[in-house]
C-alpha cells in the first residue's frame, strides 16, 4: 500500500444488503467497533449494513478450529460493530470479490465463517449459490409491531432468527425500532423476519436485523423465512422464492442443509483517506 493511501476498500451488495469489503489477508488492520461504525455511517463514512474483512483464517485469532488456516475467512461485522456468526448476502458478495480480485477461481470455493466453512458457487450469470448449512427450528416465540401480534419460529442459521409468517400486509409495518423479543430465548439478540405468503412458492419478507436495523435484505433471514413458511405449510423441506425490498433470492431447504441463491454486485473500489482512517 502506497504510504500516501489508506486501506483499500471495495463496496458491494447482495439484493441491496450492502457491505464495505476490507482486504486484509494478514490481519494488519486494527478493526475497532468505532471504525466499523464510522465506515457504515451513511453520512460520515462510506455507508453500509456491515463490514466484510477478507483475511486468511490462520491470521484470525477467533477463527473456528474446523476452518483450515489457508481458507479465505469472512470476518463479518454488523454496522454497530458487533460480530455475527454468519451473513448470507455477505458470503455471496465476498465470493464475488475473491473471484474478481483473482484470489479464487470461478465456480466452487470455500469461505470460512464463524459458523464454519460455507461452500459457495459463483455462476456466469452473476448469481451466487451458498450452502448455508442446516437451518434448525429450536423454539416458538412471539413479537409485536404496529399493533399486531406475531407468532414465529426461532431458527438457528448459524445466527439467531425469529421468523413470523402471517397474512398481515407487511408493507405497512413500522420497523424503525427493534421488535420486542424474548431475551431468555435470544440472549445475544435476534434478527426478526416478517413473512407474507404470496401463493405457490413465493413469499414476501421484511427484516429488522440485529446490530443494524431494518435492511433491504438479509440472506440468513431469507433462509429462516423459508423454514417458517414451509413449517406453516406443514412441510419440513422445499423451496421458496423470497421477495425482499432489495430484490429476489431463491432458497432451498433440505433435511440436513439449505442453499441460498441470489445476485452479488461489486459497486466501487478505492482507498480510505489515511487521516480519516486514523480518526474516523
Ligand atoms: N444481513 C446478513 C445478516 C448479518 C448478521 C445479522 N445482522 C446478525 O447479527 O445475526 C445476512 O445476509 O445474513
């Protein structure tokens, strides 16, 4: 890196869930909560829902032991600086970056995450498929928004979700504040999805994300939404086309795993100003 330049960044999104990508293979950057918050701030920073640091698993102290040291690891941070175990849209954008940067060949590639290694496949049409691992229902719970009460299922997608299926018109829900949740069931917070069946395999979804707020899409959330929609239809496995404000993804749920397929777009590349990086 030229000493007159700050760290390199790339901006990208998956169905408008947007991220700042920070290439940092050896873990040289000191990625404080304050820097993540500033990077994600849409006025004083670049603006994003989260940060994806690109680091070799062997260079990250808290990488899970089952992630080989030479695998590229997605060190994900929410906009508030908090660490989350998994980010489904982020993994797609991360894989797109690895291929565009010449760090991985197109096609099948592994990505390390705090939920373990996730196999990813990049497609020539710009779509990316992630094997999201098992999505496990572990309880039932409730929340309430805009005067409506919602019953939902707690789903572990590597990170925690409460996915609520109803016939309520979700467009009108006020998601400016975090929906209330059971703190005993979700001691580390929760992502809350509101799911509206549209007929056939199609559902509409909105989400309030832990550590971010309402986002235009949440990949792990679309998996939780699909599990909940299948449950509501009396099924354990199947597929759903999930329509989120930022676009459309396809989710398939099998007995022991799930896949998420959707677009991944790189928007811009550049370098942070060195003075800004020192005092964001
Ligand atoms: N938007 C992400 C989820 C990011 C993490 C989530 N906010 C959490 O804290 O668990 C996705 O695409 O899955």
